[in-house]
C-alpha cells in the first residue's frame, strides 16, 4: 500500500480531558473548601501534578502509602497535619486556576503519567504504561479520523446498540462518517437494557464501566444498578446524536458480501411486523457481543413446569416473587446478584448449584457515592481521570500475573502460582468467616479449583444470604423438572412456584444470532463451526472484507478490569482501517490468512499458560473441545500494542476491481501514519 496521509495516533493535549466532559471552573471558595475536606488525597496530589507540571506534588513529603485493600484509601496514609497542609495548598492552586492566574502545564510525557500513578499507589508501574493510561484518562487521542471526505455512498452498518455499538457509532459520528446503527431492541444499552432481574447491576466499579472520553462523574453508588447503567448509555446516545441514525426493533438475519460491488447487503426484519427489507453498506461492524444469547439448559421435563420459567436475561418484571417458592438453577454472576435480592421477598429460595464460586469482598460494594465526590469529579481538573486510572490498573493488569501458570509451583492444582495461592487463602478465610458456624454450607461453598479458574465474582451478600432460613443450597444435581418443581438426583422433590434459570449465555457461539456470508459465499458458521470463533486480534477474518468484530473471539479480559477498555482499543483499530479506506479510496480491506494464522498460533500458545487452560472446572470460556474461545491471555497493555496502529502489511486491499500494488507484490508495501 502506498504512503498516505492517513491519521496518526500521537498524543494530543488540550489541557483538560478529551471528550464531552470538561471540569467546571465556576465555584466558590466555600464550595471548594467543603469538598476538599473529603477529597482523596493521593488523587488530589496527582491532579495538582498534572495541572501545574510541578513535581513537588509527587515527591517527599507528599508520598502516599499503598492502599491496604480494594478501597479508595482516601487519607493516603498521611498524618492529619500534613493532610491539612495538602488541602490548603490544593485550595490555593485550584483558586488560581479558577481565576485564570495559573497556566495549565504542557502535555505530560507518557512516562510521567506512569510515574505519577506509581507514586499515588506506592507501587512501581511499567515505564511503558503511560500512553495507554493517557488514553484511558481521556488525555490522548484514541481513534482515527480520515483526512479526506468519504465518497458518496460510503456507509458503515453497526449491528447491535449495546456498549460496543454505541461507542463505535459515537466515534463515527465524531469522524463525520455515515453510519446506521441497528438493534433488535426498542432502546439502546444491549445487556443493560435486556437484563432487568432483581438485584441486577455491574460487578465492575461504576467509574471504570464508562467510556474513557465521556465518563459519568456522578454515579449514585460505587457499583451501579442496572437502571442507572441503562440511563447512562441512553444519555450518551442522546448527547452524541446517535438516535437519529438508529434502527430499533430490527433484526439482521443475514449480511452478505458482494465481490462485484465490494459492499455488503443486509437482510433486515422488523421485530413487530416481520416485514423484510434490504440495506447496503460499505462496511459492517458486528457489535452483538458475546453475551447476547441466553443459554437454556437441556433439563428433562423443563417444558412441563406449570409456573413461570424465567431466564435472568429474559426477565418478566410482571412476575411477583413475594410469598413465592423460587427455584434457581445456577450460581454464576447473575445468581450471585439475584438470590440475595429474591430472598428478601420470596417465601423460599432453593438454589441448585453445580459448581461453587470464588467470590471476594469489596469494601465499596453497596456503598453510595457522596456529593463531595461528585463535586470534585465535576470541578477539579484530572480528578475523575485519575480516579479511573487507579481503578484501571488495580482492577486490571495489576492482577494479571495471578492467572499465569507456574509449572514449577510445588502446589500446582490447589493453585497455579504463589500469588494465586495467597489469593486462595484470603478468599477461603473470607468464606469461612462468612459461614462461621455453618459447616454444612462451608462444605458446599468452598471451591476445589484455583481462583480465576472460573470468573472471580464480587460478593453481593451471597454467603450471608445462604445462612437465611428461607434459603436452601442443593448440590446433589438435578434429575428432572416436574410440573410443580425440581427433583434432585437423590430422588428428593423440591416444590417451586417460579423457576429461574441463572445459566448464563452461549458465549462460545460467537455471532450465532445472524448469518454472515463472505467473499467466497461461505458463512462464518461454516468457517468457524458452531463454537470455535477465531479472528485476527479478535476483529477481522480472512474471506470477510470490510467486516469487523467488536468484543469478538478471545477479547474478553478474564483477569479483570472492564470490557469497555478493550472495546475502545478495538474501535481504535477499526477506525484506523476505515480511515485508510476513505483516504486511499480503497474498495476493500481484508486480513491476510498468514497474519490471521500467525496471530492465532501466538494466541493458543499464550492461552496454554493461563488458569483457564490449566483446567479443573467447567467454564463458559471453553468450547466442547476445551479451547478457550472467549478470553484473551494478554494484559491490556499487550493487547493495546497489537491493535493501537494496524500493520497494513497484514491486509489485502483493493481499489476498483484491480488489486493494489501492495496485493500484486505480495504485501511488501505498508501504509504509514
């Protein structure tokens, strides 16, 4: 591919975080003084360091201690006298900024961001982490914009208006690229629109579960409930003008590529009327995700049950659980939220467990965010950005090593490495304390596999709920569902009025909800099989030009953090490829088979060293043959390096009906930024 003027992804600095959110300098001295009494001091110091460019804020005596737990460590370990001094000096600096008497510092080098966060957490971060931090903080640009105007008729079809689809649509809107967003539901939000079961909420910290360039500064609680998450995504769509480009209540039954036109034809079906129509697009982006098809267990007699049968992802709010006997099948993430909520209303909750779960406490779970935090997020430059950055590291790549198998570890089996074993001991002590005096429940609730072998959950009151008189834990397995309940494998019948399936999703059936037919007429299902999706970087597939996946195969970050960070990295990659198509007037772009094969070999090798491949339990990450289909084995920063700027030598491109010079020469050329 020839040299071009395609956009670069170098740091760009405006003095304040990028995106829709800007700090508000309209405040009184009294408001500032009141908020600073409750400020997180390490975050405040980091904010002052960025605002002023002065290193004194991150040097002795302003050196916080390490957080003792997953909480915010607001005091930073400072003695009261020094804490008060920090507040006084911060007040003077912020008043000067408000009054226009302080010039905002020049753009920080990425290395400085790593250094500041290292000081804030009293922990050495990798020196090369700063560029990624800057993007997560909204300080550095994170997507590509074409330098040329798209040709007439250039359009992107995005399938799915959940988190990934909305973020993609916003970036296309900002870039001035025509698009249509299509969703089967009657509103945006995806999983946060569909999942409305009692107790539903996010088990990632709220502030991390938001777009880097348009975060929410005023979450009501540190782990937000479903309705607040749905409202956030709806507000994003409204604020960025996405709804005018959205087709709701519309199914995409098939997307087919036409080599003659180098475009896609999508067969659309109205959910309400069944009416069929066609839509054409230059590019198709699948944003249907991994968690969009509920998994219904194959249980004998399930269709015979005479009461309501509800999957947590298909909840009917009209079903009243008050005074009912509720049978819950499954003990994963949704059950851990649903059961404590249901136990408050139901006469009886009987939980049928196949595998116990590791769950950890979080000191902020269930805690509201106070008004002073909202104020600081709104008014102090970089405060919200640093709060998110701390979470990004602490809940993400910091814990990655806990999932890597040390084959020389003497206690392999109980755990996979020394740190994983320490975590197991901590979690075991926690569960033992929660179930103290109940050896019967403890025997049923302690997992026999290493932590992270299945998804590590945040405890939403699960263990305390198991102790309730109206809650019963059954571990003998299910023989059959009857007309009025469940019979366990020991022959005992368990009467129920409502049957709840907390059985997760068909996560390994990637893009199973629609037919995607590529250049040679083969479908993705034919290429992949039913449960073995593969893509280059989880995004592109040979034989499917101008087609991109978001949250595709092997992009789920099983070590923690937030799916949104990975999705934004993928959007960064996709917008660079789309921008290249526009600037170079390309008809098609398609990953080379050899690049696809090389990546997947590296992927499989890396997965062999993870806790999921090590085995020990069943998990939704694996397909029927044991391959990990959903999860990525890499740290965020490793994956980011791979997707940050596409290597155009890895792609076949066409212009008109004739292959470009790059294709004719076997891919020796490379588009440069």
